[in-house]
C-alpha cells in the first residue's frame, strides 16, 4: 500500500514538473512574439521621426540602432520597420539591413535579413511575382517583384550584392520549422526593381 502511495506521489510530482516546464516554454515563446510586436510599435514612432529628417532616431534611449527603411508586401498584413545593422541584438526587434549592401535608393543590391520565426516568417508564403515596397528614410518608395526563391548553404555559397543590379534580397534561416536555430541553411528571396513606380511618399501597393 505504501508503495502504491509513493508511486502515486511520484507521478503527481512528475506531472506537476512537466506542467511547469511546459508553461515556462509557452511563456518564453509568447514573450518573444510580444517583444517583437512592441518593438515594431516603438519603431513606427522612430520611423516617423526619420521621415521628418532625424538622421538616427533611436526607438528607445539605449538603442544602438535606428530605422533605415519600411518594408511592405502586397496581399499581406506585413508592414515592417527595417533597422540599421543585421546583428543578433538588432534582429530581436525587427529585420536588419546588411551594412555591406546598398541602402534604399543607392546603386546596388539591398539586402535585408530577419528571424524565420518572427519578422521574416512571412517569407514562407511568398510567391513568384509578389510585389514588395521598400521606402527609404528620404521618403522615396521603390517597388519590386519577386523573381527567385532558393535554399542556400552558407558554408559553400554566397549571396551576390553587385553594384550592377537594383535588386532586393531577403534572407532568413531555413527550414522554417526547425527545432534549433543557427543552422547553415538560408532561405533567400530575390526581387527585381520595377521601374513603373518610384515615387516620394509611402504610396499603396498596386495590384
């Protein structure tokens, strides 16, 4: 009888422990999404200051980054503020601009990177010919069309950012549903500049 009680007590402790661990994991995951959402709200405010001419508007006093662009995609609710630098501490709050690539409006390829499970998760559903809009801090909006999607191995392949193109390249880790982050595979979406629209102001995306 005592063995039965001991076994029952041990089972209760194990179940309680699993519930605590499960709750902690859910809470941690929820905090990541909440932080990403709150950051984008603060970044939208900083972005408004950038459009008014502030060269490096910090979204919060201790930030070591600032908004450099706004990214939108047709047929989706994606509307993201892009930050200067593609560092780990930056990508926790929003997609980052790779500093070795061109800025919006400059000659050359613009490269942006983001986490596969937060800001750049939408890349999983992007299709060929989808339209993207990228607004620079000067207020000019450039329009792009998706022309290529591929998985690359960062150990053996590089991403071209030549000065002879005006492409937009979006990069995130792959696969999207990987349990552990930090693998060598990258999902790369390349979009070509569309010359039909390049206007000042954040105009809506066309059909």
